[in-house]
């Protein structure tokens, strides 16, 4: 079976409460369909004109 990798970036978060509500319910939905989160969060360090954006990686 082939796998799909999903990479989501948030360039700007305008409502932290909505993001928190989404983050609370998303794991159950992802697991329901056999997916899993590999990593999520903000970069520890920025290099070469990097951007401070939240990134989520899942399969």
C-alpha cells in the first residue's frame, strides 16, 4: 500500500483559540483513518531567511 505524506504550514495564525480547538480534535480524526502525526511545531532556529511558521507533518 502506498503512503501519502501531508505537510501543512501556517504562515500566519490569526486566532490561537481556533487553532487550539482544531489541534484538540485533529489527532482523533487522523488516527481514525490510519494516519499519524510525525512532527509539529515551530522551528527551533531560523537560517538563511527562514520564516517563523508552524509546520505539521503526517502520514
